[in-house]
C-alpha cells in the first residue's frame, strides 16, 4: 500500500499556492475598494483605479503589499490581466468602467437590476 502523505502534502501545497494566486490560472472575481479594482490570477495582481484611470501590475507572492509596479516591465501580462478584468465586467474598454460607486448604481438601475426603470 502506498503512503498517501506525499500526495496529501502536495495537494495542500497546491491549494495554499492557489489561494495566494501562485498556481491559479483562472482569475478570481475582481474586488473593489472604493474606486480601486483588483483582480488576482497567475500569481499576479492587476489594479485599476477607476477615478484616475490608472493601471498597475504586481507580483502577488514577491510583492504582497503592492509596492513595485511591473506594468512597464511586463506589458504582455498587463494586457492579459486587463483583458480578463474587462471580460469579467463585460466591458470592451477601461473607459466603460464607471469611475464611482454612484455611476455603478445608476448603470445597474438602468439595466433593471436595482429596481430602476431599465429593460428586464
């Protein structure tokens, strides 16, 4: 009978790295703190500041406090993360991302999600 401990340890390590973004290939749902959106995937953090319209890219493992922007050094990763972010929000460009929570509320009402007068 094989010892299951190595397989269990590997599964636990993969789960821990996946939770930290280390092995995750699919992006997590974007999170928002005020006008700042974050998306985690492939060990990276994509950050979009909706009010200032700025983007940043960070290594989630090496830079968990998001102090070193890698956007200029890794343009392909920035583009991929931007694409994932826009697909999740169902937007075609960053210009379509509302700059404030009030704009989000108005858009949701317009589309009938919050009891507004929009289509259903």
